């Protein structure tokens, strides 16, 4: 890829602040003008009691489908913290 293939393009990166720089760097290296405007902030919930209860109930399910890498990381971190076993889930 040439360093100027995105020259003249302005790209808006809306990823969370701590995740945006690597993408912005790649785009700049290819000539794009990059604006970083985080559209979300990823942080822990203030009260995890509902999440904890749901995690403990997952033993009764066969499948768990998640659509976000950030959600996967948060869910498995919390499950490990409270000792919820998700190992049998597909």
C-alpha cells in the first residue's frame, strides 16, 4: 500500500479513546487526515448485581452469542471475578 493512497481523504475515527490511536496511525500512514472523536466510553457498570445474577444463570444455556470484543472482555473478566463457570457454553 502506498503512503498516499488515502491522500485527500478525511476520516473520522469514532472508536473509544484508548482504542482509536492504532487505527488512526494506520490511516495517517496511508495519507488520510484523521479526526478522532470517541463516540463511546467503555467502563465498568456502577452496580454489577444484575450482570452477576445473569452470569450465574448462564449455566442453564447452551449458547452465548456476543457481538462486541469489548463486551466479551468485560463479561469474561466479570465472570472470572465472581467465579461464574461459562466453560460449557458454545
